[in-house]
């Protein structure tokens, strides 16, 4: 995995140098061609040789990774040397130019330095090419020797299944879960029906299927029952042989000479006319289903097929009406399984119950983990002293057993990931345990680390989102929070899977978490993770060769940048510096020290996310950061960026928070299109001139704010009418302070817009904007903050907001009457949020008829509007009954307690804010 990530990262560096409008160094064209050919071959080799049988690191993959790292270091070290040489020239005021005196000793020395650097670079890269050529030969030799032995795979599956079989009699689900599947199996639907069971490895899918499969009613109901384990690398003939053997009671030896076609025909003919139940365990792809399902005839006689899978998207393809999603066990079910594992039909002694529940808590709700730990205790003496000893040493005991049992299944999920997903999954381990990880942060880090391979002309950010959704579908990453329009906003990872990430990353040398042991030595650690509250001594000891530093506690760096830079032997090779303020008490980085480091050393940075006291610490030597992708800065200072920012086409994300950050107008003389720039946020008094529109054609997210009286002498001074020409813009936020005197009514929007937040000054009249906003075909999320309704009314017109899912109104003054002239409004609205709309007296009753509506929030709104919402609910209850598809939640101040008691009821929740 680390080898693949290193190759992709190396290819990114080469590509950036080749495409950069002003690269710091130039690579030899023949060497670029050779490197590209070898890298491409090795990437394809690793993609084809995924899923290793051994848990030990592959020596060949380690050699590939080391060679790729050596190439990166050689190239980036020469970039550092070249930039430092250039800086020295500037310091001595002796630039090498056409006007320079060729006889001047300084000029001669500079020319010699340049020649030496080019020769050294050529030789260093040539050495790497020779090493990679040897590796390529070894890889080609392995390809010719490769033999796929299915028996090994099958024996592992059988061993796993037998482990589960020993515990299959332990029911850890509610009777409702088991009965729900049984009802599906014996339902009166005549057509053949597929029943998917989905969930992460080790959660008990197979055990549940076996529990149902072994019920007496199943044997009585079906003429034929058969079970086959599919696996990712399935063998169709073996599956057919297994099914025919079980269905016909023939021994497999009798079937060994039959061809695959003969077995297929025999199975199909035997099942025809018979009612059958087939269990397809551990299905990994829809291709496997398409290949196998044709063996099962559609008899119209209530036949059923159960499929267990880890892939959520696969289950929906098998049956879009029903899927059983397996969840982690709650406290009660976890204790029940533990007790049955340890004591069988007996019960836990009272004196062991407290320590036993503490042990169970550490198993984190995963059934297989509970069974494994229970197996340890089952064979030990049942005394308080022994159990306390086990509890204290649970980490080592469970880790040992997890490697052999529980983690084996989780590891199998990892092994069978496509190689391009493996670094993405393992990277989840850099975040703290139980943290909710913001998706946008994760995507930016993935991009800057360089292990996302470009494909099909998509942006790296789009690829990252697709990979994330794939990992969610595989139940390896959990959705933590969904945004207002249904997008994944936060993700998390189960503790056991995080342990897998940490263990595997340690083996692969993918990253090092300070405080943990490093089997490969600190000299090989290129990505270093600094947990919260880590002592500085440990930090300084472990950063000697870091290329990425990840810390969510910015304080760990404050006032320590000088010793930090001394301790990083190759600080010029640092790529990712993530020390962004997460907590209110975090202090800004030392300004003068950080300024010097950016100017002289950190020239290869790709990702810079920091909290600083002065913007000058960032921008004094900004243009030396030749490969900077992500720039996120928190600073309370007012600052104008240097004009050179428009000549940095590698930038993908610029975000400023807290202070006022101004962009200069770009020069029309040297047009550099910033085609990679997707996000631009926190920009004050943004002027969207024609020149700016030309520079940022692919911008997707734009956050701008306007302050002061500047521009009032000229209509549309800020060129807001040009925003409509940003034809790929999907998210726009515009904030206007009350002292802003220009005319924001000229603001126009591109047809591509999906999310819009307008925070306007108090005298801004919303009615003047609704016609053009309501006509946006793709708009899903719309927030109106402040402003006013000059007429006091908002009358909805049919056809407006065709795609809107989320609407929020916040402190919009003077709005009293919100009505609709049509019965059809907001055809796709899911959520309505009204906040501090104290003058509002009515809302459209037609909102209750919107079929997609899920929720209406009302926070501190007027009593009349609340009563109107109550009437909407009552009207829909009369039409649909009490089980409505939506509900209303109202928050009122404490003085309205009488109203609270009067209104609360089904589908209408009222919360009294007693702090008001």
C-alpha cells in the first residue's frame, strides 16, 4: 500500500514540474519519460497484485516505496537548494541576468553553482532510475511466476466459518430481527426474492444467517436448502459444486469430473419446480451476483435467496425495497452475548458483574470481539483477581487475539480493498479516537498528501469524495453527520477499525504516531501524527525526517519553531503542516520565526493550515512555496495579498478566517489561469472583474464579504454582475455589513449554483432578488440572513425553487405574511428552518402537502406563526393519520410555558428554553 501511495505521489511531483508555468527546476526530458514508464508499470503491477496472503510487509513493495521516496527526496532536495541559491543571490544583490557582467566573480560562481546543481540532480535521478529498473525486472519475474491457488483462500474461509459456527447458537439479536427475516422468507410473495444482510466484517452477518437457516420452520418450508460462501476472488465452478452437492446430496468426488457448464445445468434442472432457499455468504461484487444468480430459476413458488455482504451499495442493487443493516450491539445485547460465551446457560456471579461489564465495554459492541474476549475468560479461573488482571491487560490480550481471530476478519476487509483505497482508509487513523472528522478537512489532506491518482479527467477533490463514499459503502468508515441537503458532512471510524489502521500503518511505515513504537525506525517515518497533549520533548525527538506533520493542537508548535526546524534534518522537504487552531485557547504561531522558516526552508509545502498573529509571516516569501495546494490561515489582522498570488496556478484552496483579507486586482500583462483553484473563502470586498473571471474558471466554492463605503461612486464597482460567468460555481456565500453602501442588487448567479447563503444588511429588500434566485434550476440549499421584506409579504409563485431541499430564514425583519398563490410550491423541500422570525404571522399551508418534507424547525418565532404550523400538522393528520412523514420542532422562551403545554402532541415537539 505504501509503495502505491509513494508512486502516485512521485508522479504528482513530476507532473507538477512539467506543467508549472515557472518551475523551480527542470528535469531531463529523457529521465522524465523513463520515470513515467517505470512508475506506470509498477502502479499497474501493484494494482494487479493486491490482497497479499501474508501479514508481513512484502520486501518487493518496501523496495518500491523506498525507491519512490528516494526519487522524491532527490527532486525536492534540489528544489530547496535552487531556491536557497536564488535567495542568496537576492541577498547579495547580484542576480544573474542578460545584463550581468560575465567576468564578475559572483556571476561566474553563480553559474558554476547552477551547473553543479543540474549535474547533481541528473545523477541522483539516474541512480533512482537504475534502482527502479531493477525493481521492474523483479516485478516482471514475479508476474510470470504468479499462480493463483484458490485452495488456500478456501481453507481460510472455511476456518473463519468454523470459528463463527462454534458461536452460531448464541442469539445476540432481538427476536424482532430474526422474526423479521423469517417473515420475509415465508411471506406470500410468489416471485423469487433476494434478502440482503449487510454490515462490516465481524458484526455477525453470517452468524445471523446461520441462525435463521437452521430454524425448523425453514426446513419444513423449503424443498431444497443450500449454502455457499462466495468471497471476493470467487471460483464459479467451486460454488456450483458446493451447491449441487448440498442440493442433491451427492458427494463432491462424484462431481469432480464434470465441467462448469454441466454443473450449471444440473443445478438449474434440479431446482426447477422446487421451492429453494439459497444462502450466498460474503458476496463482494454485483458481477459475482450476475454470474451466479442465473443458476437459480424463477419458479414462482416462493423461493428465496439470502445474501450477506459488507457493501451497502450492493445490497440496494439486490433488493431496492428491503435490506437488513447490521448495527453494533448495544450495552444489553453485548452483555448477553458475553455472558453466554463465558458461562453458557449459567449466569455471571454478582461479584464479577461490575468488572465484567467494564471488560465488555472495551469490546465496543462488535460481536466477534466479544466472543474472542469471552473465550479468553471462559478458560480462566472465575475470580475477581483474575478478571481484574485481564481487564488491566486487556489491550495486550485483545490485540493478540484480534490478530488471530477478530482482526483477521477486519484485516480481510482491508486486504480486499482496491489498492487506491488503502491509503485513504489507513489515513483515518491519524485522527483522535472517537473524533468526528470533517469531510472537507479529510479531502484536503488526502489531496495534499499526494496519494490520490488522477482518473477520467476528474478533479482530485471529486475523486476523494467518490473514494470516501466507497469506503462508507464498504462499512469501513461510518457516517457521523449528514448535511442539510443529504451530503456527508462528518465521518468517523469504529475504534477497532482505527486500531487496524494504526497497526497496518505501523507495519507499512505509512505514518507514525508519536508515543508509539516504530518497528522500521524513525529514519523512515515520513508522516508524523502528534496526538493532543503530547510533551514537546517527544515531538522534537520524533520529527527528524518528517514530510507531513499532523496536529490538531496548534499550541504544540508555538515558540518551538526554532528547535523544531533544527531537529527536522530535511525541513525543506516538509509537505503538509497541519497545525490549525481547533480549540479557543490555542495561541498563534510565533510570527518572526515562522516567517523565516517559510522563506528559507519550507519551500515544498503543499498543505499549510495554521493560526498566525500576522499575515506577513505567510506572504513575505509566499511565492517560494512553488507547490502549495492548500492555504488555510486564521488571523485577526487586515491584510492585502501580494499580486504574486495570481501567479500560483497550483493553488486549489484558499481560506481566510477571522480577519479581513483582500485580493489585489490581477495584472492583465501576465495571465496565469488558476485552473486548479476550486475554493476561495474569506475574501473581503472581492471584485469579480473580467480579469478575475478569466483566472478562476473552475471555482466551485466562493465565500466573500463586503464592508465600508468603497465603490459607492460607481454602479457595480465590485462587478457582482459577473459572478454569473463563474459557470462551475456550486456554493456561494455573500456577507454584507451594515456600513456597506454599494448596490448588491446587481448580484447575479450562475445556473450551476447549488448552495446559496446571503447575509445582507438590514435595509436589503429580499423581494427584489426572489425572481432570479427562484429560477435557479439546481439550487438545493438557500439561507436568507437579516435583510428585510419591504412589502411585509412573500407570495410564492408556482415554478420557483424547483430543486430546493433546505430553506432557512434568520432575522428577516418585516416579514409578516408568507403565502402561496399555487398549491404546488417547493416540490423537493425536505427541511424548513425559521429562526427569530418574531414578526411572522403565517406560513403557507401548502408546505404540509410537499411529499418530500421531513422537518420544520421554528426557533423563537411569533405565536401566530407557531399556531399556523400546528394547523398544518392537524390538517395533515386528518388526511394521512398520525404517522406523518414529517414533524415540527418548536423552541420557545420560558414565558410561553402555557403555550408549550397546549401545543405539544404527536408530530409537534415543543421545547421551552428556560435560559431565555
